[in-house]
C-alpha cells in the first residue's frame, strides 16, 4: 500500500498558501466602509435572533475594528503619497503604487488622524517562510526615508 500522507500534506499546504496569499487579501480589498457596517449589523442581528431563541445573554456580539481599509483616509491625503513617491524617485527607486487593505500600523495611525501610507521595505515573500530583504534594499529605503524627513 502506498502512503499518500506526504502528497496530502503537500496539497493541504498548497491550498492554505493559495487562500492566504490570494483569496483573503482579495476578499478584504472588496470590503469598503459601507459593506463593513452592513456586515457588522448582520452579526448584531444574528446575535439578537439567537438570544431571542435561546434566552437573553446566551450570545454576545463584540465587534472591534482592527483591519479597516486605509484607502478611505489616504484618498483624502494624496499629498502624503505624492511626497513619498517623490522621495522614492529622488533616490532612484521606481515607486509601485498599489492599494492595500488595512491591518497595518499605517492603517491604524491613519484612522487615528495621522495619514500614513505603507512604504515598501524592499523585501520579498512577505509573511512567509522565505521572507527576506537584501542589504541593498534596506539601504535604499533608509535613503528614501531620509528624503521624506528632509522634505517634510
């Protein structure tokens, strides 16, 4: 009999990787503030229904905002993005501007009143086992950050 365990483990790892790398970020990017509020209200209604059915206090719905999409803040402060873009270009780094969801320190700071776009670190394979960054990329980002501070 052939042991299929290694093949099954590889398939499971592949499925998890695809979900983690592509599906979850795609779904999170599709939820704007209005849709988020609708989903919160749905959860509250479900909890109320379950409490009605099973008795008051059986279920508790606690919602804490933590992964908001910073786009709604950054769109109001594109001057910050333009300054960062200029700093990249001044240091010979071609900026790649792509919208991201929340879940970062920058998103949290943005919602606290300090618009804070995510700047690249120059790394690769983020949040994976093979995440890495070169010394040259770190040096380039130090130069970019120095330019941002000098021109603030």
